[in-house]
């Protein structure tokens, strides 16, 4: 996991091109999604984190985005039905 606020835009673009960053997430909401997701593009830089893989995001207890990863979100929602997610 890498914080957007801790890297320059040039380094971020280089990491995306090299495949080192594949997913973005919202630290406050604990949601991850695709880099081109319109929901993710609206978040504040201070809340944005990046992941190398979905497994990395899941390891950090993030859930899939309901907008760009709809099928994964539905699976997550069914699997976590009735579980209190507030930590």
C-alpha cells in the first residue's frame, strides 16, 4: 500500500506504467477500485492509497468498489452480510 500524498505525480505515473500500481483506494472508506473509476477520481489526494494487486487491498481490509468492481462487490456484500464493518 502506498499513499498518494507521499509520492510525486511523476513517480506515480511511472509506477502505473511499470505495473507497480494497479488499484486505487480510499483510506477513510476502506474501498478499493480500478484506477480509471470515476468514483475514485473524485476523492481527495490525502485519502487516496494505491495497491499493487487486489490481494494487497484485501490484505489491508479494503472492500471492492460497488461502481467499477460490481461483481466483486456483490460477492463481498453477500459474504459479509450482517457483519459490523466499523473498526
